[in-house]
């Protein structure tokens, strides 16, 4: 993420000292202008990429008091510190923030040097100073911002023996003021709900007094204000007789005020009111910052629509409260890759923003960008007629737009319905329309290159993908107990193309799920046929991590199983270790949902470059498949043997997780693995991947391996 992105995350404050750093490398990723001034970093080169402990603390190694280990997501850690390098006292608030999937530390600092020095000088003086100290402690030690402000107002109100203390904030763009915080003495009614969206002109007189005098005291409402003025009417309606107020200033501009109604003591001493405004202002700015961060986590920066995170939250909320009526629309831009390739990504960004504006204009604000060029609109509690009117308007605008070409799928549901089924149906309609688009391009000979998604649809329809099966053998008995379904692509000359030649490209293009679902549907159809023929074998199907994160994955898989009359218990879902790049909590939920639906879950390629032992402790896999790179040199490499034996031991401890060794090619490998009591195996020693018909013939012949302790050689005809 570049500097401009960080600047968009954190509102550039003149008074707020804050920075963001990588919690693993301690490298600074952002420093606010106020922070840069304090550490003397004039240019970006003076701070960007520097270690936080070096630049800020003057240390050569991470600080022994570093709070990284104490931070938890969703929680704040507040503390005070005297920085000997800067010779300043600071009150610190540390938070973990998610930036592009990376946890970073956001530290916001309030320079309290002057206040600390004042505390030391005034600690033996009068009540005003003691109250100020109490206010400072309240703000610096209380991690809950709202609670801290409420207690601050309580302290101020009690000091002046008033009835109500409050904070108002200005919204200059809307020319209004809002009561954002209040504390009321016992028996005093709350007024905050009644004091929202007040025209800023009503307090023009107050703003003049703030500018001329700073703090002011209205000793008598009836004597000091014009009875015909709007401000008198508002105050008199609340029963207020007098008040004291102080402005909240930022860059010498009034952005709000803090006040106390009906003060009865200490009214000549405005020191406390004047002193706490800077603290109240700092906390208000923090709240605005956090609201901005929250906005960015749920909104797409390019289009301004809500993003995938918000979309998932909305879908989850439907589990608890489903709308009585729901209109669902999916929209996918056509030819985005061709546009990017031909005209550059700036033009592609324009198309995305333009499409988002069309979608918002016609379907409303409850619209989401859920992928690169995929959008969804959810219209809650809308009549069918109104929904279809909006869809017609959208289609008309897209049809007439010279830049925007899009595939659309939509459905309207009411009463007792499954919103997951509705979403899946609308998505399928959209992809069906997209397929028609690409076929239209082919038929009419459009001169720009066809997108990969269109190619995949075309290739599936033309039988360019085939499924082969590789036997899975139980090593102890030698029996064929299952198979792994492997996809192959048929080249133009009829030669088979291995998946490593096309899978990665399809993942980048976001179309791999077409291939994954084609293989799954083919396997389910095959299993249905096997059941009728009396064949009962489990089959493993591979899924890309991009397919696994589809919100409707489980529902779609179960629908396919139901359509073919196949139980999920007959299917293993294989995921490669690259799935560890998915958010850990999200991955655990995906696996739990799949297992709850009845599928067995297999971790494939364990021991590859993506290897991550922690994934085994976080996710409950039924099988673990040892990668062939470890099996390949198990006869000669003692380290490989140690890894295999340790993995077997771990699997045994994980509630009976089974281990399958891939890539068995020699008798020596087989004997070693069998000696280690490895559960299952597959590889060219037994059989290469076979067309479905050849595999069925092999199984019908009753082919199996002799028990390894019999001394017999494995069946030669399995080598193929």
C-alpha cells in the first residue's frame, strides 16, 4: 500500500500524533504530519521504512516495553510513557488494524507534557487543579472512548455543580450542529435526542463570543439573550437558566463546543473548562478516525459501493432476520480483461466506477462490489413490480451506454424462501447471460480477444475438459478404496494438457470455479451410476482456494449432490496448502460448514512450499496427503523419513486423522511407508490417472495389491 492510501485511511490531522507499523518487522508504514514534526522527519525518506524503535525511541533493537504482544483485535491498549529520546510525556492508545489482510499496529499519541508538568506544579493547589488531574486521568486511562467522555463530562458538571454537561460538534458541509455527548445529574432529563441537526445559524451569536472571548458565561438566560431569538427558544424549552461554554478549536477554527447548564459554583474559574477542551477534541478526532477506518473496511475505495466484507455481514444477518421480500441482482462487467489489456488499468477503473454509479442510481444504496468486476444489489422489502421496474431501468441504461457492457441475473422472492437459493439462482442466471455474450462475440467475429471466462464456458460445452481417476490404495490390505478425480484439458491436437498449465491462469482470471464445479458435477453423476451398479467408493475432488471462499459454496455443492442423488459422505473435498493464505478464521468456518454438510475434508500437498504446520492445529482435517516431494527421496534422505514419521505421529494425535502418501513410485518407498503404518497411498507404482471407463474396468476386475507382509510383489498390471 502506498503513502497516498495511508493518507486516505488516516485523516491528516495537524494535532494528532499517530503512526502505523508492521508488527512483524517494526517498519513504519505511516507517520502523521504532527508525528513527523516531532521526530524531525521532513521528507518521506526520513521515516518511511524506518524501524519504529529507532526513529521514535532512539533504540537499536525493539523496545522492551513494546505492546505488540499485548494487542488483541477489537481491543485498545492505553498507557502513558515518558520518551527520553524526545523528552516528552505521551498518552498512548494502541490498536490492531487490518490493512490489505495484514495486521498492523496503529498507535495514537497525545502529547501530555504540558499537562504532566502542570500536574507536578499544581498538585498541591486548589480544587480546579485537582479536578483537571482527575479529568486527564479519566481520558488517558479509560479505553472505552464514549465512557471516557461521559466521565469527563460528569467531572466537569460536578465541579461547576451544574445540571447537565455536553459536547456539540459542527457539520459545516451540512451547516448543522449535533449534540454528540451529554451527562445529566440525577433527576435531570436527557436532551441529546432533541438536539440533533440544529441549524448552525441559530448559534451565530455564540460563535462571535467564542471568537472574541473564548469561554463565556451566560449568567441569566432571560437577561442576556433576546427572547425572540431561536437560541433563547431552544434553551428555554429545556428549562435552562444559565450556562458556561468553551469552544473546541482545531487549526484556530471552531468545530464545536463544550458546555455546562445551570452552573452554581466556581463560575468565575473557567480554567478547568478551558483545559479539558484539548483532551475532548483529541478524543473526538480519534472517534472520527476510527469511523473513517470502519467506513473503509466496509466500502470499496474505487467505486464507493459497499464491499465484500459488508456483503457477507448482510448475508449473515439474514440468518437471524430475513426480509419478507427480497430482490437480488447480480451484475458482471463484460470484457474487462480485454479492456485493461487494450486501454490500460486507468480505463478499467473508469469502467468499474461508471458501472457502480449506474447500479447505485437504479438499484439503490444497498449495492456491493464483491469481486474484481462483480456487483450485487439486495433490495429488501420491495414489491415485485417495483423491483422489476428498477431492473428494466438498469438494463435499459446499460444497453444504451456506449462504455458499459454487463451480464445481469436477478430474482425476486417473498414469503418462506431460502435467500441462499435465491442468490445462487440469480448468480447462475448472470453467468448464463455472460455465456450468451461470449457466444455472441464468437458468432459476430468481434476483433478483440475473448475473455478467459468466455473461453472456459465454450471449452466446457465443447468437451475440452475430461476427468481422470487415480486409485487410492489402503496400504495394509492392498485394496483400492477410493480415487482422486483429476481434471485434464484436451488440446487442439487431442493431446492432454496437465492442470498446472492452465489452473493458475484461471485462478487469476477468477473463473476457476467453473472448472471446479464441472469436475464436481461429473463426479456426482459418476457416483450415481456407480451406486446403481453396486460400486461404493469415496472420490476426492480438488477445489481452488478461490472457489472455497464463494459465499454460496456449501449450498451449491449440496444442490448438485441432491440433483444426482449422492450423499456428501461419498465425497472428499481436497484443498491444497495454499489455502492457508485464506484468513484463518474464514478457513476454519469454511471447513466446519463443509464437514457439517457431511463432506470429508482432505489437506492436499502437505510439505510443499506453502507448508504451514499451524494450519493442522487450526483446522480439523479428516485426511492429510503427504506431498510427493517428501516421498520421492524417502529411501535415501533421513530428514524426509523423519518428517514422514513425525507427520504420521501428529495425524494419529489429531483425533485419528488419516495420512495418505502421494507419488509412490518404487517398491522401496512402499515398504517404508507401510512399515511406518501410513494409512493410504497413490502414485504411478499402483496406477497412473485413468479415464473413468478404464478405472471402472480395473475395479470390476477386482484388482488389488497383495498384502505387503506376504512377500509378494505388487500387481504389475496396476502400473499401466
